[in-house]
C-alpha cells in the first residue's frame, strides 16, 4: 500500500523497474560490491529498457517520463543495487538535464540520442580536490585559443568517470587570477577522446563500490568552441539548477537503500529466534521496525511532493534540499537500526545490511552535504518569509 496516487504509466514503470532489479541486479549486487566491479552488461540491459533516457524527450529516443515516474524507477533500482542507482541518477538528472535545458540544438542532436540509448554514459565534473562544498572556488581554468578552449585543472569525485562518453565540466572562463566567484564559471561538454584529457586516481571507497569514482586531470585539454554549454559565465547557475533535480534523484536512491534495509530487517526478525521466540515478537524490535517504516514513508512523500511541484513548474530549491536532507539522513538512521536488528550478523558481509549501511553514508555527502542542505533551506525560508512580510512560507 502506498500513500501515492499513481497513474497507470507510473505503476507500469515502477513494476518494470522492480522486476528488472529483482531479476537482474539483486542476485550479484553483493559480489559486484566486494569486487568493486562495474558491470557493462548491466548497462546494456538497462539501456534496452530505456532507463538512460527516462527524462529525455521522445524526439531524442527518450521515454519523456514525468519526474515522479523517474523517481519511482530509481527507488526500485536502489533497493537492489545502490551503485546502479547512482549511475542512473547522475546520468539522467545532471548531464542529460543540462544539455536538454541549456544546450544548443546542435548539442542536443549530437549527444542526447546516444545518451538516451545508453551508448554514451553521462558524468558530471564540478568538484575539485580543494573545491567541495565551496564549489564556486574551483580552479580549473579555461582560456581561449583561437576557436577552441584550453582547460587545465583537476576534477575530483567524478562518478563512473572512466565509463562516461560525455562529461559536463565546470571551469573558470574569467581572467586567470581574477576569481569573480560563480559568475566567472562556464560549463563545457567534454568527451574522453579530447587531447589533454586524462583519467587518473580511482577512489577506493567505503560504499557504492561497484560505481567507479575517478579524478580527471585536464592538461591543456583542447575543447572545440562548440562544446561550450550555453553562455559564458553562466555555467555555475546551470549546475545549481540541475542539482535541484539531481538532489531528488539522490533522495530516491536513499529511500531505496533504506527500504532494502527495512525489508531485510523484517525478514530476519521473523526468522531469528531468541528466548524461544522470533525476535519480531519483542517490542524493542517492533518499535525499531515501526520507526524505520514511518521515516521511509515520510521521506518518500516529501520527495514525490517536491517532484510534483517541479512538474507544475514551481521553483523547488528549498523543497529539493528538504527532500535530500530528510531522505538521506533517514537512510543513514534506518541502516544503522538495521545493523542493530541483525546484531553481530549485521556487522559481517554475509548479510546485506552491512552493505546498505556503507552505501547510505555517502548520500549525506554527495550532491551537497547535509550541512549545505540546511544552509540552503534556511536561506530560502528566510527569503520567502521576508517576501511575505514575515509569514512562514508554505
């Protein structure tokens, strides 16, 4: 039973994603995690079902789904394998969304079709070793060289950077040393075949181990002039606008992780016996399960309400940050409780909640930490109250 009133199309997408995830992703998810193995065959299977073009219009071979349909599918994928979910979330929300919303007709024609068909995976390169939460302090420099741009710098934490065929990269186009903050940042569409593009360090991560995370070094990387996305100096605003939607994807991923932990906990509590009773008979365990289920339902409701507001054309910066904050902290809390339900068995790799616990943590960090989300929510709430003569916003 769900509090969401789903359309027929939404229910079909949810069912399709759940069936695929249970059949194709779940059986080997733990193995891929332990081996830190990215499975290209998984990409081919998801591409056949259209999962890489969920938000792309049909004219670019996409499914043209609404935001809630996309988030429903993403949650189902995350229940089975959070690493697969982050691939879909980044690809659909960030590079696809940025090219669709801010790219030229020629850029859309060149990239969106192959991306929607899964022939070209998309990645997002904003953060740097010294520019994380303060992303506007990035140092990668782009300078004109005839009709081209030369990019020099290092990008960090690029999800599936070694598998991507197109990378949306933010770089400074103001004068070297000028540092005009976010107003001096532009976005470029990179491909790994460009001269001066180098993949370097692959991170050895706590969680999401089947999703490779890379550093990219740009050593005078020569980028054709027609790869500039939109207008010079507006790249940071493009990234922030796309992150509003991207954060809903991370929230849906977090809900999927939490749900997987809850479902595993319920099964285990019904099977595990102590003092001649299934531990599900004990109130201490029942209260944990009750709180886990309640928080997951609240998080899901918030996420889909924010997505519905987006579909109505409303500005969702505050709501997407609320959804991301609440859903990711819910995932961390729920997976912690799940480990406790399992006891000592929750601490070993033989049982799935150990993996869910590790996967949950990063959702509180990437695409904006919980601390940054609180700053955004407070700023937006104060601004809305000021505009309404002190009244609290809806």
